[in-house]
C-alpha cells in the first residue's frame, strides 16, 4: 500500500494542502452536523431522565414514611420524672391510645458473673503465682439453650500466656458468639480475673470454665486456677441467695428487670419491656428513687400521661405536602422550554424541555388530588385542610386538618394514610415509573440504544472522513507530481529555446 502524501504541493509549489483541508472540513461539517446535534440532545435527555428518576425515588421514599394504618395515631408522653433523674424511658407504638399509668422501676437486669482472686504470694511471702500459664485449652461453657444444644467455646492457651493475654483471647475469639466478656484487674496483692455472661436475666447463661492440658511446671501456673463448675461450685445461702462454694471465687447471679405498672409487677430478662404494656415500650434505666411516705420508705412511682399529638399528625401530612411541592419544582425545572434566536435552539431550557412523559405524570398526580371523587363520612381532602394552589403546589391548613382529625380521626386516616389513601395512591403512581422494567427504566434502555447508534454513526463518519482525506491526498499528490513534471519539461524546453536563440545570434 502506497504511503499517504502528508504535505501536498511540495513538488509543484502549489498550496494543495489548504485545498485538501478546506474540502475535508466542509465534508466533516456536512457529515457530523446532524450526528453531533442528535448525540448531544440524547445526552441531555439521558441526564434529565436520571435526574427525574432520582427525584421520584427520593419523593416516594419520603412519602412512604407518611403512610400506614396508624401513622396519624401520634401521641405525646409526659412523666413526673425530674430532669435530673430518669428511671425509665417510654415510647408510643403504632397502636397506642390515650391513657395514664404509674411506673416504678424495682430492679435492673443483670448478667451472671464469676470472679476469682489470685494472690501473687502466700502468707509467708513465698511467690506462688507467676502469671505465666502452662499450655492447654480453656473451655467456657454457658449451659444449654432452649433447644438443648450445648453453648461453649474453646480458648487455646500457649505456654507463657498471661492473664492479660488470656483476657484478650477470650474477648476477641471468633468462637465467642455469646458475648462473654473477660476482665482482669491487677490488685495490690495479685490479680482479679472475672467472666461476665453476654446475656442479662436470670438463668440466661450458666457460666463454667474447664481446662485440659499440662499441669503447673517450673515457672508456669496451672490452668486449674481458672477452673469453675457452675453445677458443683454454686450453692445457696440461708437467705436463698446463690453464692460460690469454691475458695477464692465469688458468684453473682443473673437477674431479671422488674417494674411495677399500675400495681402489676412485670419482669424481663433485659431492661426492655416491649410487649407487656399494650401500645407502649418501656426501657428501665435506673432503679426508682427512694421516697418516704407516712413514715414508710420505699421506691418512688412516677405518673405517665399519654395524650394525642395533633401537631405531630399534621406534620406527617405536611411532610407529604413539602415533598410533593419539591417534586413539582423539579418537574418545572426539567421541563422548562428552550428559547430560540432566529430559529436556532439556544438549549437554555431544562434537560427534558417540554417533555410529554413528565407532563403526563404531573397531570396524573394532579388528577389524583383534585379530580378524585373521594369522600369518607362526608369528608374529603379539602375539607380536611388540603389546598391546591394556582401554581400547582399544595398547602395544608393545619387548623382545618386538626379539627377534622379531632372530629373523625378514622375518616382522616382513610383519606390520607391508610391503604388506598391519597399518599398510597400517589406512591403507587410513582412506582409505575421507578420500578425495574417500569416506564423510566424502559426509556433509559431506549436512550442507551439511541446513544449507541449515534456513537456508531460518529465513528463511521470518522472512518469515511479518513478515507476521503486519503483519496484527496492521493489525487492531489498525483496532480502535484504531474505538474512538477510539466514544470521540469517546460524549464528544459525554455532552456533549449534560449540556447538555440543565442546560437543564431552568434552566427
């Protein structure tokens, strides 16, 4: 293949390079004008669809938090606890109702624990503990679960491991899925080694430590120092309290949380009382303060009052209104029309200027709000305080809404937040656009195909331009060579004629 001429006109001295450049530029403009415009328009539309999809998903996520059977069943809770002392927290659940009650915290939940004191020296002053153990295995057992499965895990001890290192191995073991924690304290005469169960409550976990491996050796301590068997080393004293019967060990039983609500004693293995009191959840934080009444000292009961929170309910609908107005603003920005100057598009509008799909969605939403023949017990959206403004936005008259909620909360909930209420209908309409395989997903697929087409067309045009330029260079290269030859012949003839003329004059 002949090489391409890259500097046409060198031989003949003619400026063929400028001619080629002008012709290639003209052809390029002819080929690329439509492709460049169409590709740019497709890119703008793709960006617009992405922005629209993001706005719709965000809108749906926001309003979905304002729908549900009991969303408007909001309450305020006040207690007689002082700001400086909080014995419990109480929160309303979705099925809460107005009520009053007294709450007293009698006992907090606690996890079982075992502790041993290890002295470095005996009474004569002789060193009896090196804090350097012989190699072996510690097995930490927590009894059986509700399915009678053993709960235990092993800790491998290397020769020379200290209490501090054993603590670290227990607390970081991947097999310790039970939440058991180990604490080591260096005291004035030795060490304190303790295990705390990972679950609070009475009989939640029964801690035991067994060992296997070599006994004590020169300079190394036996793992038997850390052995504790729950079944044989725990007994009950004369007061019915569980204590350790093994020397140098102490035992603290796990205990349930206990509260009293309106005179009824409730227990929980944790400090959370989720289901015992209908409509509320109580979390015990501290034992109630002591108080003396009529010469008798006891734990204080706190008054709890639960009342409807109309403002919180109105704020739920206001959240929907705000999100809707924000979406309408996004629609207006995306669909703002382009302006034209002397018939030329300035592309100064939105990414989806004049888009019919967006307008169709907006009309559907407006129709759901303004044209739906929806009425419950003589109430509709507008008698409940919803207002549709001339600019397409919504507003909420909270005074009218609060009045409607007080008069018939069930009807208001059915209109706005229940299944098939306004918010649910709007959410379903949006879902048709945002779901996988939905309207916008299909549109994104179509736009990608268009972009691929125009990109391929652009690449093909570049190939055609390269071929066109190559052909031009070949043609003008040949012309350059031909004209250079003519110029050489002409120069030769001129030289011959000049020579003949000179000879004739001499003779």
